[in-house]
C-alpha cells in the first residue's frame, strides 16, 4: 500500500483534526504525521551516523545482537525516556549520540502532541482516564503518559547474503506491540542493490488491515502504530498486527514505544475495597514473560495465527482476531465470545475480522451510572441523572466511601434522605433550652448547637456533590422545613446566617429592670439606647462606651421582641465604671457619637 492509502495528518493540522486521529487509531491502528519542521534532515543525519557507529563501534557491550527468523542479523542500542526527560545514550560514538538526541527529541515531541490530541478526542467528556493504585485520578491521557517510562530502540538490520524476498518469509512474524503507541521514523537503507535504492525501497513493514499489505513510509513522516496497551483506554483503539520483510542490504531504524505508568489502574478494574489493585506494571511484566516473543521489547506480544491461543494470553484476556483482548466486566474465559459487529461468532480463525470484539451474555453495561468513576464531588459541574440514570456519568458517593448511589433505588433513597436532612435543620432550629447558670444547661445548649451544625454541614456536603437532583433536594428540604417550622422558631441558638437580625438572637434577652444587678450597684450606669436593630449595633455601642475613660466594661442588649417578631422598645446598656469615670454625660455623648440616641435610666 502506498502512503496515500493510510491516514495522514500534517503535524501543523493535528490540533484541528482530533476526530480524525481518534478514528485512525480506532479503525486502522496507524497514522502518518508528515511536516515536522527539520525532521527529514535530522532523520537522515542520525540514521547515517548510526550505520557508521554500529559497523565500527569498539564497544560491542553497548549493543544487543540477535539472529532473526529469516537469517538476518539485528543489532540494537536501547535508551529510555521518563515522561519528557530523555536519558542519554552511551554507545561510544559521540557524533551519533549527538545526532540521535536531535532525532529523539523531535519524535518524542511529536509523540506527545499526538497523544495529547488523541486523549482530548477520546475523553471529550473529561472523565477519569485511569487511576493511580492509591485511587487518585489521571484526568487525561497526556497526564498518564507523562508519568511513565518509554522505551527507545535504534535497530540495524543486516539481511542474509543472497537473501531475496521472493519466498515471502518474514524476518519478524505477524505480531502486535505491547505498548500504547509506537512512534518511528521511516527506515534508511544502505548497501542496497540498484533495484532496492533507498527512495524506491518499501519500508519493509507489512500491516494487516483487511488483508496483509506492504506499505511505504515517506522520509518526512513519523508513523504511529497502536499497541495492546491501548485496550486500557476507555475509548476504542485497534492494536495493529504487522510483520517485517527485509530486502537485501542494511536497514537503519529508530522508534519509541510509549507506555502507561506502572501504577496505572483501569477505571473499570479499580476497587477501593482492595488493598492491591491490578496495575499496568503487572500486566506489562506478565505480557513480557507469559507470551513467546521473537521481536524484542516494544513488540512484546507476538501472536501466531493458531486456532485459539487464549492459553497464551495474559490473565484477564482472551484471544479474538489475531490479538489478546481484555475481558469485559462480568465475563470469564468460558463465557467470553469473539463476535462480529452484528453479534455472529467469529468461528473461522482464518477469516479477517478487524472489527470483531469480545463480549458475553452477562455483560450489558453499567446499571445506573459509571461505578468505576464514582466521586463525592463531580468536577465537571452539575450533572443530572433523571429517573433511569446515565451509564456514562460517574456515580455519586454520598458522605461515606461505601455509600455509592449506583442503583436507581439507592440514588432516589439518598435524594430523599438529603431532603429530610434539609427539613430537619429547620426543625432543630426551633428547639429552645432555657438558659440558666447550671453546667447541665450549658452542656445541653452546646450539644444542641453542635448537632444542628452537624446537620447543616452534611446538607452543605450533599449540595457539593454537584448532582442536580441532590442539590434540588437540599433546597426543597430547607424550604419545606422553613414553611412548616419557621413560624415557631424560638431557639436562642442559631447557625451561620448572612442576616444580622437572625444572628442577633444569640445576644437577645428580655430583662426585668427591677432585678438587674447593675441597678443595685453604685458602680454601674444604665442607659436606654434607641435606634439599635441588630447584633452588630450592640457591638458598636459597647465599643463606644468602653472607649470612655473609667469604663471597666459595657453590656448592651436589644429591645425585646414584639408579637409580630420585630423589636419593641429601646435597648439597654449596662456600664460598669470605676473612680476615673467622668460622669453619665460622657457615656451618653459616646453613644450619640456612634450614631444612636441614649438617655440615663434612673435607679430609684
């Protein structure tokens, strides 16, 4: 196949075509990205220097040599990249190492951009993509990939003398890669015969879409192949089976295999009740050891076209059309079936079926909501579930980790409970405990206050789930409770309020002037104060009085409540003084300066 038959998006157009990226990886499993500035020259310089270095190196310990199935030789130099940090290569060839770093940087930069666009297209509703083993979320694919270690290889293939490709034998048999996405440059051929000159020579890569097809790779393009780890993604992706056929001569190649973090856990597999989660690191190491592979790292899942090699698949996977697929929830190896899109089984294993998937009768999707992304605060804003729920929206966790509203009856029972809490807040506000100086009275008042604050904060936490139905239950519960109990509110206790008159209930008391201790003391002055309407007014008057010389303390109270709930009569100010007090006129003047009217109350 020529490169024109493959999905192609120029580098500068990636951001504008996210859906094309998503569709290319979901249906073809391959994408070509040309137009990276300076890439063609960097590729040619690095691979030329690689050919010289690999042939003349005096440090063979830095390389790994391998004999391939058709007798070709492969020499490999490996490196790693952690996140965005390229670790240096040390192969004893300074010129190659310098030019290789330029090529590595360009391919890595393009890989991260492709992954970013792919993640935005696949996760358009901003759900959790993966979870850390600890439970913390990876909110984007780029976030996860940036926390992982990726594998890089420079391969030099040397074909067996006299080899031609007429017998169709592959140097590397048909397989799929183990990683997430393989990014690689078009290979550079040298010592080729005239019929296999560099620009006329195919890449040697043969892919399997509907049929096996050899493809050409333009020199200015970076190719991206989907690997098995892409099945961990919560959106469709197709690992692409491929094989390698070498013409005569030498073939220099560079690629980087992106992976997921070692502690990444699929959202569908994460169980907060388990101390040990099934992580990507465990899956990767099991894939490396349990499946026979002749391709080396980066091509860690080699699969031959045998009748049913499910026994070769890692735990939790089954064989379906040339690849191991993850078992859907509720499916087992005995119940899982590989089927066509119309539901008919894939029974002829020699038949091409790139759209086949695994399913089983027991798996019908999530019941009410997405349990794998359950949260006590939905970070995407208000979400409505309706009567039947939404299988793509995260379940609500109400108050406790185990209270997951993952079924219809749990959800509406939780909503009713929140409504009741709202009404109960208003009911508790009507309870009054007569204030006395006993310890029991003070304890009961404090306990009642703590109980009401607990209810109020629970209602607040319920509203912060950002669930439309639960938020509506909060508002309706408070409103109905106020309508039923608000008229009988008599409590001296009150919760947080923006209304100053409501908050002043804590300080309001009716007093009998004839038995006030201040009236019986010679060192106390009593004033009538007019114009006070709330608790902040009493504080203002008290501060003004305490600023007068000779005033030891001042206690200011509002007038008593009238039958309609308003204030009736003036307030009182009890001013305790000492020998330095200049007189009642100074206290009256201080109150008037604060904006209120005052007059002295006779003690006789």
